[in-house]
């Protein structure tokens, strides 16, 4: 019997630490391959990953985690999530959420986000003083997006420290090889988060403000439809979990990439106008979300194979973003890259609704890091988190010198 090696071995710490060589090796074999370990097809190319994201026969079909009683709150926040729905339910929910977002919330926050980013970087510079390594993740990358989403939703300042621990616990359920403790922590966090948001939504119903939560409570479409309370709670949790996790990890992964490519860091310092393209390149170069699953609602031919009805196929976003058929010198960081159709934010009907907010946060963060320092240097080796699906760092020690 010939043993065929898995196309992606998540038991290999080297793959988790740096999956890109494994992606390249698998891509050279076939665009789509079966993973026995994961029980699904994996798309390794940009074309096939893009097709997985866009093909309406490949849907996000939520199935409650079993036993349902054990995962009551976790299931509730996913059963009602726009990310886990398909049209027409998805269309209705996205229309309502977009109507609330359309009230100018992102632009309203732009000056406040920049002011916060400047303040956080100034604090890092003061503690580092050009000599002492400080953790940019805990000191800025984790602080800013949570603060922004809390401000967006109108979460009181005293309650904001609750948000990130809840989110951290919940998103660990998306990894493979979870422990019972991880699952219990996720359910506990989901229950606490749901209870908190129900209380906050009740307050907004009696005393609405100008925050997004107030608008989500009151928004109605032309037919008079509105969000149910479960949909409202789920939308707020999704905004935090998906929004801040991606921004934190682009900040960490991206800054590390710049520190490891000092020529590109210097290029960006010398030409700040490159910042928007640099942000897109950092998202492409080391994707914060590596895998996005979909389920076939009928037999679908893709990449030379047939995904049978009921089978799952995953777009490997990081692999697609390093496909040499689409990106020139894909393993090279190029902050001036203009031809950059990366799929970090997804594609099709599930394209990230929070993408504009993420770009505002990232441009503010990197703008502050570059504009308020004269030098940035890695103070010690960065420690990467051991998860594959959500790719990020545990810490990032940097020495910062004031401008």
C-alpha cells in the first residue's frame, strides 16, 4: 500500500509556523486536494480559492455543534450570523446591517481612530525610549481595534476590558484539534457575551444614542423588516470577533514582515503615500485568516475534481495570496505592489462587511508607527501563536525610538 502524504500536515509545527512552503509544494501537485486529516477538500490556488468563495453552489451551511445543550450559546451566535447564512436570508440580514453602517459610522470615527493610534504609539515610544523592547501587540495592536469596535457599538469604557477575552475564547473553536477545555471556555464566553449584549441592547431601546448598536436596534428596511434580538446580538459579536481578530493579526504579522524586510520599511518611511498599497500588501503577504470552509449543496466541479453534495471544501486564503500565476514574486514583500487582487477579505456575497473599518484602523496604526518614530527594530524573536486557521503572533517585542 502506498501512503500518500497529506497535502497539509497541521500536526507539523513547522507548517503552522510558516505554511507558505507547504502551500507552494502542494500547489505544484494539484490545485485542489483531499485532506483525510481534515475531512475536506483544500483549494491551493488563487483561481480555485476565488471560485470556492464565489460559487453559489458552495454555501455556508451552519450545523449546530453537538451536544446542542452543551453549546447552546455558541450555536446561537452562529445560527444567526450573517457569515453562516446564504441568500435569501443572508441578503435580508446584510441589507439591514449595511443600512445601519451607511449612517457614516466609519467616517465619523476616522479622526478618533487616528488620535487613539497616535496616543498608543506615543506610549510605546515613551516606554521603549530607543532601548527597551516593548510588546507592540498588547500595547497597540490588541488595544486599538477593540477600542474602535467598542466605541462604534457604544460599549461603556468600564466594560471594554471584557470584550477581547470573550472574543479570544470564542474564536479558538475555529481551529482543528481542539481540547475539551477550549470548547468549554468558548461556550462560557459566548454565554457571557450574549447576556451582556442583551442587556446593552435593552438600554439602547429605551435610551438610543448615535452609536451603531442604537442604529442596529432601530433599523428597518423598506418592508418594515428589522433585526431579531438574536440577530442583533450575533451581529455585534461577529463585528468584534471577525473585525478585531483580523486587524490585530494584520498589525502583528504586517509589522513583523516590515521588520524582517527593512528595505521595505525604509521605502515606506521615505514615501508615506505608499501606505494604502502597503496595507493591502501586508494583508496579502501573511493572511490573518488562512482557511474558509464551504459546503457543496450539489455536485460541483472545481480544480479538476468533483466536490460531492454535502462535502466540504476550503479556500486556503494564504495559499491563494501567494499564487505565482497571479502575483509577481509572490514570496517577496512589495509595499508598492499595485496589481494586488488578494482575497484576504473574502469574495462574493460573503465579502467582509467590515473591510472599510479595518482599512481605517490599519492605516491609522501603521501611519502612527511610521510617523511618530525614527526607528523600529525587533527587540527579540517574535512568538507565533500555535493555531493555523487564525494566524497571528503571541507577542512582538520592538524597540521604538522617538522621531
